[in-house]
């Protein structure tokens, strides 16, 4: 996900991770959060896909003039101009389908304009997309890449791909979705030739319907030199609005065994995220600590703020109070007491949560790098992009 860059020494990496571990634990004891290093922002819940595992797209038909509820570009830029976000490293722009917003380019270029004097640590802007509008997506990404040129900010495009051919169409509830998604990916791969700081990958949601095609999806990603995130579905009352689908879409014990076998393929070696999934499926014990509400948060399209995208209760709304008041407020403090202890947390392997917690929590990732050794640590640090979170880089 990241270009080759100077890598700090193995001993320097371990030293900083152990320092971060101590800092995070002091923050927990004092019940004081850190500044967010990562934010996931849903720009819209308008969506042109009709995924069987997600109900976000249904909301559009339930609320008249739903666009009027979306945070405006001005509100978004004012938000990230706040002192709280001075340590921001990664900004994840999601949806719905972000490319349905006419002002997507304005938002991204505006955020990039804050880097020089405010968002000085910002290294990546991530945009997730279902790939169903190839011409618009490719044109938008090209304009965004031009806006990011010479800023030191990478653009990461995460494309949804849940199967090959008809399987993807059925899961996405959209005829021709696979052909459109692959057309988009080919256009983006062509675009990458002119923009070294552009990283393209696929996100695959594991379901009973595609379990037998995951190897084909993996091989496609490897063949096309795309990074891949293959992870189970999540069911929530808030973010995905799909809690009632859990029973019909959950994996059986036999499915879990099959999935574990997949994750044991060599293509998943050298990857911290996949190592956490392997351990969970092997032992049903989660061996990493989440830093939600300490160094990252989720903001929904209408300004509602959540500790992370999987939790059911908002801790405030930026249209009603400042983000600093929300971050320091009583609902946020109460959730910090619950993080890692709730049923939702205990079996969580959400890719963003694993990613945003790794360097900030320190101990789990340090243990993984020790196992990887001095030769293997660079593969994760650079290949997964964790290097950008190190202040000593």
C-alpha cells in the first residue's frame, strides 16, 4: 500500500512501539484520549449498489432530500482545521459511494491544502468505492492525484470485489457490477503509471455465497499487483444497519475451517492484519488491543460521531457541538471504559480497527515484528504502510 521509503532500524521500530504502548496505557489509566491519528468519514450513504450484506443503500429511499443531511465541503474542511486533528496521519473517505458526491475533488484538495500549516503529519487519503461508475471514478482520481502532487500525501483507492463474474453481481445486487468494477480497476491501473504515490487494492467481504471463490479473488489481486483486504462481514445497528442479516449470513464452523486454510496460504504471510485473523480463527482469542476512541474515530455522513464504525451508540454530533467537546465528553469517556470489553469487541477483526491500533497500542505489533525478525519486519512496515505512523521515520 505504500511506496518504498527509508525504513527506520529494527531496534528503533521496537523502541518506538514500546514507548507507544506505555503512552497508550498511561492514557487509559488517566482516562485521557490521545489526539486522533486516523479518522474514517462517511461522505454519504447514497449508494448505487444494493449489497445483500448491507442496508446503507436502503436509507436513501427512506429519507427525503438525504443530501441535505450530508456534511458540506465547508463543514468538513472546518472540522479538519480544528486543533484536535493536528496529528492526523490517515483519512479514510467512505460511504455509501463517495464518488456520488459532486464535490469529492473539492473536499480532498481542500484537505490537502491544510497539510502545510496544520495537517503536517497527514500521509494518506483513502477512498473506498464500489467501482460502478468507471468514467467518473477514473476522472475524479486523476484530478485528485493532481491535487495531491508534491504534497507528500498518498492516494489509496480501495475497490470492492466480492467474487468473480456473476457471484460479485449477486452479492452487490447489481447486474454487470463485476464488469464495471474490473473496468474501473483497469483504468486505475493505467492511471497509476503516471502517479507513483497511487495505491490500488481490493476489499472482499467474506460471505457463505463467495467462500469458494476467495482463492480466485486472491489470485486476481496478486496477478494485477493489487493489495488485498479479505475479511468477514460485520453486522451493526448503526453503520451498516444490517444487524438482522447476521443469522442468515454468518459462517458455519466448517466455513471457518475453510477460511483458516485460505489464510494459511503464503500470499498472506508477512501481513500483520492477516496474522491476527489466523490467530482468532485458530484459538478464538483476540490477541490485540483496540485503540478506538483513543487515537481514531468514525464520523457518519450527518455529523454523528462514533468511537468506531461497529459500535451502536453515537457519542455526539459535530453539527451540535465542537469535536473537542465530543472527544472529551461523558459519552466518549463511558465508551473508553467499554472498548475491548463488549461482545462486539471480543471477536472483532475489523481491518481499520486493526490497522489504526497497531502502532498506537504497540505491544501486539511489536510482538508480531519480533516473530518476523530483522529481515521480515520491513515487509509489514512498508508493505502495509505502518511506517507512516512512526514519528522517528
